[in-house]
C-alpha cells in the first residue's frame, strides 16, 4: 500500500522559489543559508507539520540540493509532504541539534564560504541560534 502524498505545489514551483532565494543570496554575498522558520521551510520545500515548535533546519547551498535536518520522528512527515530536499539523519530528542547541523555542514564541505542563519521568529531558541552562529562563523539574517 502506498502512502498518500500531501503536496501543495509541483516540484517546478518549489524549484522556482529556491532559485529566487538563491538570487537574493548572491546579492547578499551568502553562500549557505540556514532557514529555521517552519513557514519558510514549508514555502521552499513543502515540509508541513503541526509540530511547529519542534526545531528544523533547512540548509540551502548556492548549488546542489537543499538538505533538511529534523528530529527523527519528523522524517516520515517530510516524505508525505516535502519536495526537493534531502532529509539527513539528524538528532534525537535530548541531544543538541546545533551540533548535528554544524557536523553535517562540515561533512559536506560547506564551511568555506559565507553562511547566514535565519534568526526571525520565535520557533528556534536563541541559545540554539547562538550556537549555530558561533559554530558556523555565520552572520544573522
């Protein structure tokens, strides 16, 4: 039995949105953008969840596939609603998500350019944002 998908837009629409963000990244001199707001994540890759207070991190490099880091229990939800991002093994509850994000970015060799971390909204605690800014030598956006 196949699981029904809840996709709001087709892959072309999501790719066009990502392309527009990348155009703005070029203007801002940003090579890697880390999104933390669930609304922005949904807009770019379709991941829809009712657990909006659970942390999520969408890494958008200038080239290549965006990757989404979620708590393990959110992975099935992405596979129902998400489009165009790679979901990577992340963290379990009780562990530090900022460490997982930094490790994955380092593993992919994405530390060489300018990184910006989205700090808007109240979804991601400032302590986690501060750890990302420090761990990635990033600027707030």
